[in-house]
C-alpha cells in the first residue's frame, strides 16, 4: 500500500474502487440489491375464485398472480439500474407454490445478481362481491321488456348476452354483480348490485337496439340519516320488423320503412300511407309478423278473390285479393290476422308509390 494511491477504506485494497471508496468486493459484501420474505401471502375467494392483488380483486392466471405478489413485497435498493426479475415456480399443493426469484441489476456500476426462494401461500378470503351476494344485497333491477309483441326466447337471450360482453368491456367493480335473474311474464329481469351498472347497461341497450327506458326509484329504508333507494329501470325494445302488420285505429297497416322520427306505415285495405312517431309505434301491437306471412300459389282467381291451399290443413280456402292486384300475380303473400287469412299488398316494391 503506497500513500497517495486510492485504496479501499474497509480492506485497504487498491483494486478498482466504487463511488463510496470501497473495493468492489467489499461493496458487494455491504450491499443488498433486494429483499424478499420467506413466505408471501395471497388471497383467493373460495366462492368465485377471484384473487386479491394490490388491494383489488380480479381473475389472474397463477403465473401473473405470483409475479404480482412478488412485486408487491420485493424490496429493491433504490439506486438500482437495469433491474431484471425472473421467477421460476414449482407447485407444492393447491395452496402453496415454491418460487425461485432471480433479481439482477447494477448499483454504482457494480453488477449484482441474487436468487431468493420463497413460498407463495394462498388463503381463503371471501371477496366483497360474494359477501354482498350472500347478504342478498342489490341496488337495481333492469326489466327487459318489449313493445309491439312479446320477445322470442332468442331475442331475450340476445339482450341478456349483451350484459356479459358489456361487463367485460368496462372496468371491473365489486358492485358489478348479478344478484338474481330470470324470466318473468312479458320479459326478463336482472337484479344487479349497482345502480350505476344498471344505468350504463341500459344506455348500451338503447344504443344497440333502440327503444325507450323508464326509471323508478323506491325508498326501501334509511341508513345514516339518508334514504336507501332501489332503482327499477324498465327497458322496452321495439319488437317490430319491416313488413310486420300492426293495428292502428282498428285498421291494419304494414311497416314500410324506418325513418329518423319513426316508421312509415302502409294500409293493408287501401292505398294509403302515413308516418308514425316512435312513441305512437310503441302504443301499437304486432298482429302478424313478417316471418309468419306466407307466399302461396293462386289456384284459381276471379276479379276479387283467390283460392289457395291452407298449408295448415291442406284445405282450399278463399282470400280477398289485395287492393293492388293487377290480375297477373300467380303468387300472393298472405298473413293470418285475427284468425283470418288476409292477402298483403305488394309493399316496398315501388308499386304503391304515391
Ligand atoms: Zn475492500
Ligand atoms: Zn368472490
């Protein structure tokens, strides 16, 4: 050791020194890159299998979950640059996993690499969502209904399915759960944990399918000096298609076209068209759906009526010809309206234009 040369203040070595005036070997002995406890605690809800991470419940695969748990408790020297973390996991049983955690990085240009072994332990803890569900908690009911006619099972399923895809598309929230759901007379009810969710899903339905919604609040009690209310939203999907026959002022009309303010309808019995508002339309009912109407061959005709074979019982029946019949049609479209076959004018083909 010669005077004047820099040397390690710990061991006196004149090897390369770090900023702290100690040699690399002493620096490594005195410095810890990272600390990790011998066990790490995780929580899983036994009912829905969601996992708790950084104070939030959610679904994770085990690799991601272990990584998150390690990152939550791993302490790193705050001077570290170029930090690298690698995790190898070895499952011991359903609740315990051995993790080998390799940590590397540079402190004051000295390279460090450490390997920790820890056990990730998963304990049961019922999540707030399941706690509320178990307590039969709910805030809102969304009633799926229709105007015009009853929705088919398929149509109800389509509406119901939008709930799942909508829920996946928004940020999770422990209140966003279904308390109960099921078919009721005239529709389907969804009882939900959150008013906000009920409202936002209804908006989604309105955007996707049109229609109207109505909110009612009912007071169910008081808590901390404030009224506790429950929200009911009745969503009505317009159940009409082009070509459907509706009844308005005791006459029958077919829906001819959709316009911004509502449909254009065309009378069945004579050459007449008019417009309806959406609200007017909601007050009408569908008497014969387009997909229940049939094209049948004319077996015999005179000037006012035609004979055809009733496909229900193979009997020959007579129907009045539509007002726009020109004597040349061999096929007519018929629909059962109020238990009677009615021949439809050829709407939409441009032959009923004013
Ligand atoms: Zn030294
Ligand atoms: Zn749960």
